[in-house]
C-alpha cells in the first residue's frame, strides 16, 4: 500500500498525507479489529467471527473498487503546487 501512495495522491504535496492516512488506518484496524472480533465471539460464539471477517472483506473490496473508479492523477503528471 505504501508503494502505491504516490500514484494515488493528487499532487506531490499530498503524498505524505496519503502515507500518513494509510498508516493511521492500518494502526486503527490493528487496535479495533481484535476487540471487535472478541466482542462478537463473546456475544455469539465462534461462528459469528467468520461472518464478521467476510463482511469486512466485502467492505474492503467495495472500497477498493470505488477508489479504482476515481480519476487519479499520477504525481509525475501533477503540477507543482509551489
């Protein structure tokens, strides 16, 4: 993901912001994921864990599909904001 941040950023100035958002999202998932799965398993048993993982995978796929549809400029094609 970090390697694709420059390609997904709208300008060269946005690359650090994009990388920061990726790292923040990754850390947020690593903190909240186990807590959420633990709460679901505690309430409904181990069978509910697979439902939660499948739902998260579907949401991630939809997010990736929506991002792929966007019109992103490459950093090399973007104009310098300065």
